[in-house]
């Protein structure tokens, strides 16, 4: 806390400057803290012998990979030193273990023997860890209002091999569901169609197609042997035109049936057949009216 008191002792300046009283301001002294002797180790349960040990550079994120079982321990230690060489005690020093299922566990590091140190005994933590084996990400948080280089660092991960959970063990809490996930891509739906039924050989199908064309061939041969009777065909221009259009319309209907069999769908075929039907009714009525009139005149004569 700093106190400032400003006063003027020169009478000539009293009419020029107006000030006085006491001003109180709260100030913090900040500094960059040095992190020294950072080390993480996996210890065996038999006397605490070191299984693996790694030096840490807490100025950057680390990517080390450790492995341990429930009979081993994890130890993390480091020192915080001020620019003047004194030990520094920040407000928060936290170690976080995050399982691959997003379950998190936070531990507070205690200050002892001029350093921060924590030893995680996994045998005593199996219930708190919900007996979840697998990969745990390790994060270290050090923060203080007077520490200019407060940080949250990823130290790497540890692969834990924990025993099977007993029947009455505590289950991990359900993780909150991100509400925006429902707008993301959904799981692809794959449909397996029924296995096609067994079909006859190709040769048999071609033979049946040839048999269906035999009546048409026989009809054409019969027309050629009997001949075509064109005596009743109109000789006048207008009736002859209607007759030609009527026969062309019938041929168009037969062609439409063939296209429906080969290419068109039902709706396209019915739409085209509707137009052809109206056309055939008009020209067919004119043609049949002319034939009926010609037949009546022939009978009366």
C-alpha cells in the first residue's frame, strides 16, 4: 500500500495550482518467476525406487509418455524462485489428470522443503479414479496475481493399468453433452437390400422372347398372303388426311407401348397417352363419319 501527500508551500503558486490532501493507491509488484529442477518420475512400491524419470521444461508444453500400474506411484516436483533468489509461493498450484473418457481429477500440490511436490499413490486412488484404465493427460497449473508468467502446461500423458472394478465400486459421473452436437453430421445409415432371387439362364429368356414375337410374325405373313384392301380408303383430300392421321396415331400408341417397356416410366407414358387419346378421338371420329356417310350413299343408290 502506497500513500501520496502533495502540498504547495509557495504562496505565489496557490492561485495557479489547486491541490492538496492525501491520495491512497493499492499497488502490486509483479515479477517473472523462475521454474527450476522440474522432474516427473514413476516410482515402484518397494521402497520407492525410481522406475522412470524425466526432466521437465515447464516453459513449453511437453509430450512425454509414461506408463504405470496400480502398484506404482507418480511423483512431480519443482521449485519456484523469485528474481531475488527467494522461494515463491503462488496462490494456485494444481495437477490435473484427464481420462480419455473426459473424467477429470484435480490434486493440490503442497509446498515443503523449499519445493512443490506431490506423490500420487495409485493403489490408494483406484476408487477415486473409478478403476478406469487407459490414457490420462497430465496438466499442471501455476498461477498468482504477482506472477507474470503464470501458466497452464500439458506435461504429456500416463498409461494406467488399474484392476477391474468391483461390483459395488463408484461409477464415473456422466459427462455433460455438448448441445451443438445435434447439429453435426449424423451416423451414416447403411441399408442392405434383400439378396436377389435366382433367375433363369439368359438363353432361356431369349428363347421366350423369340416365342412372343412369333404371333406378330405370323400376322405380318398373313397380311402379305391375303393382301391389303384399299378399296374403302377415302379418295377425297380431307377424309384421306384424317384417315392417314388416324393410322399414324395408332402407330404412335404402339410405339409408346414399346418406349414404356424400354425407357419411360408410368407417369410419362400416361401423360403422352392422354394427348394421343384426344388426338385419336378427333381424327377417328372424322374418319368413321366419312366411312358411314359413304356406306349410306352406296346403299341408297
